């Protein structure tokens, strides 16, 4: 169902790809927007690894309870999500050294204990070691906040030729 990467030499290992998702702080969620136009929105996120080897895991986002993003999710659950881990312009080479991840899957709105835990863990990712303060924020935001769960169905990581050459020279 999903295309294989054309430039296989640029493919990152599964471990490198998951490491980018774990360490990243922002990415771009792509949904089917109004009138069939793509709707892309940059977001902070939380990546949670799967319990077993069957799936790469899930990504969680927070949102207002109404708006373009929510309308798009309710219209069509298919989505993609991109995280760029490195992006170094190499002007003298007319190139860019980059590493990135693209995930394809489906999104859904979640509620209850799962949403509460995801919102808390998201807050804890960006403000670790302040559990009491994070819990206060989560409790005060829950009524006006929606939580989105992205289930990854296909995941690829890629690095540019320039990045790979740069890394090999440093080793």
C-alpha cells in the first residue's frame, strides 16, 4: 500500500528513525483540509513506542476543541507527519545536510484517561521534573483541549547524501 523509498541508500535504520521521533520537539502534521487542499500544521508532539514489534507506535498532539485541524480529522482520518532532525545548508555545495522522518497513518480524537495521560506525558516531555506543575496545567487545560492520537502505519527515515558524507568524514 505504501511506496518503497526510491533512494534506498539514504534510508535510515529503524533505530535511527525511531530515535529522531523520540528526540524531536516539533513536526508537521498533514491532513486533508477544506475543499481537498492539504492542511499542514506545525505541532509539538509526543511519540510513544509500541509495546510489541508489530507497529512503530503512536504520536500524540494537543489541539483546541474546534477549528480547521479538528474539522479535517473528522472528515478523513488519513494523515502524515514529518519531523526534521537536522537541516544544515551547505551553500558551497548547493546542498543541504538533513535527516528526517515521515510517518503515514490515521488520526483520531481521544478522551478520558487516555487523553489525560497523553496530555500529561506531552507536558512532561517539554517540562520534565515538574510533575506537580504539569498536572496543574493539564487539569486546567483539559476542558478546552482536545487530544489527537496518530497511529503509525508506515514509517521511513532518510538522510541526505550530504549528511551521510559529512558524518562519514567525521568518523
